[in-house]
C-alpha cells in the first residue's frame, strides 16, 4: 500500500464463478464474496511469501489494483 488511505490491490481468480461461503465479521455480519475476488488460502500464503522475498507478486497470479483509475 502507498499510505494509510491507499486501497491497495488484491489477488483474484479470473476463472472464479459464483460466491464463496460466508465470512463472519467481528460485528456479527456475515458477508459473501464472488469467487473471482478470492484465492485459495494456500495460494495466498505462497503469494505473500513470494512478495516478502522478492518485493513483487508471482508472475503467474492475477493482481487487481483497487485504486481509482
């Protein structure tokens, strides 16, 4: 992220279809997210490890920029 208010970026699965199961938030709200907006936990862990070691995301993953165009 480029500062405290930067929305950042996130990994996506461009082949993801449908919605994943609910996520329980601390306020009790249960959210669901499109599968395109999520990646499996092991993939996310490997991606973060690669980012920490190399300073960039793995080339074989899709990263979506959440900043306004």
